[in-house]
C-alpha cells in the first residue's frame, strides 16, 4: 500500500510554509488537520480522508517535527487503514531528534553563511540565537545571508533565511529555504 504522494506532500508543506508569520503554529495546524481528517473518516467511512491524513503526517514529519508529539493521533489514523505503522512510517527514518541548544549545533543548522551579504556575522547570529533561546525572549526573529531571491513589498527571502520563534513552551528555528523546523532544547 503506497500512501506517499510527493506532489501532495510538497503542496501541504508549501501551504504551511508561511503560516508562522501569521502568528499560527504550523505544527498545531498540521496536527489539527490530521485529527479533523480522521474524525471526518469516522463520520463518512471514506478511506480517502485517512489517506489525506497520512499525507499530512508525512508533511509534518518532513518539516522536522517530532513523531512523538503526534504519535497517538498518527496511530489512530493508521489503525483505521488496517496497516502496520512501521510499514508507513519506518521508525529510523522518522525519528527526528530535538536539537540540543549549543553553539556548535546552531552553527551547523545555519550552514554556509555569506561573509559579506548578511544581517550579521555568523558568530553574532549564533550568539543572538543562543541568548534569546536561553533567556526565553519571547518573539520572532529573522536572520539572513546571501542575495535576495524574492522581494515582495517589505518581505524578502534571501539565499539563507531563518526565523527563530521563541515561545513560552518551545523554541523553533525555521529554515525557510530548506522548509525545515528544528526544535531547540536546552
């Protein structure tokens, strides 16, 4: 049973790509969608809703969110499909580790940093992320490096664009270009 549809999963990821800037949490939106699709299946018994839920689960996992956070909801959807969870979500592939907050890990997440086109030097970005995360300075922070790829009004996307979301209960570094979210833990 093949439930992995690349174009559908990429479409879902694109749909939630900019939702964080609207003050919403993409992780919560995806989990809510998965729950809604499963519940709608329970009302209609139409298998296509479960298949869509699985696509949302794949998108959730590919964005870097931890499997454990949505595990119970994922299991409910897969149980209705009457397939083995490991057949759809092999554990070793989807076990996203939370990133330990230290200078080396943050520096590695940022990757290549343009030495002349940037918001601040790489060492300053690492220090700023560490400081805001450690002190829980709640807010949203933008870091960038390289040429501007897209400009729409005051919004821009650079070659390397990262948004740091510091919330009361979590710290997330969003790689906008790579469409990945990293959960940072102390």
